[in-house]
C-alpha cells in the first residue's frame, strides 16, 4: 500500500479504505469489504469535478460542447485508461488477473479510489486527485469534433427522418461485468454496437450505421 500511495500522491489515514477500493466482489461479497459502494461515491465526485473543471477551462463553450467533453472524460474507457496509468491493475484483488484487467473493473476501481480519498479526507483532496490525473487527458480541440450519435442524428435530420432509436437487444456477461449489445436502424439497414455501458454501445452502433450509409 505504501508503494501505491506514492503513485497516487496521497497518504491514507485509514488504509482499509484503500484496500476496500481495490477489492472486487469476486473475492468478497460483503458490501463493506468490496469496492462497489465506494465506486458509486467516486463516480459522482468525478462527474462533479470534471464539470467544474471544464466550466472553468472552456468559458466560450456552449452547454452541448461541454457535455460532449464531459462524456468523453468520464466514460468507462477513459477512467480505465487513468487507472492503468496509475498501475491500479497491479494492486486489484480479484479472482484472477483477467478480471482485474477488464475495462469495466478498472473503471470501477478508478472511481472507487476517488471515493476512498473523499471518505478519508475531504472533497478538496478528491478534486485535487481528479484534476492531477485527468487534466492532461483533456483535448482542447475536442469541442470541434462531433460524436457518432450527434452525426447520425444530423444525418437523419438531413434525410427528413425521425430521430434514430437505439434498442438494447442483448445483455451479456455477469451483473458486475455486463456487455450491452445495441441496435440502431435506417430503413433496411441494421447496425450493432457493443460496450460495457449503454452509451458506449450506442456510440459504436451509430458509428457502424454511418459506415453502412456511406459516411466516413
């Protein structure tokens, strides 16, 4: 734990909180010993902190542009990337190494560590941790880009069609490690997308439908 605290640049008063944040439910089903409750808390702290950070950094962005940036920075893939950068996968306690390296588990642990820091100290420490580890992930040009769902929405509007409808057609995996399969259609074209959450799966489905419609 001392080694990990050096990486995190934070010293825990209550070491048990850090251990809990690193413990997967496959090892302990006790809600006070695994990371699930801390992950719930850390997710909210991350969302609020990122919203505040973006509000300050991009005073000329509209609400929609700030929302796009926010979605990118708090999505499972981005949180997992930060967790990997901090080598959290090397400290996770799970039934096997494969579980510890899954994107959704890395994301959960990343959020749980934020929650643990918040519980161990205060909101200011948690905010400092987020700003320190996410700031270099912020793409200043991101607002100029459009996500796939937005592009598909505009494409439908151009074709004078109603908004695309995304349907979850399958949910694979366990409750703790789900994979969502989403379908979106245009006339006789159907496209599918997979992701560890619905938003990611919808973006993938929109991307695939745009490709089928000849959009690159």
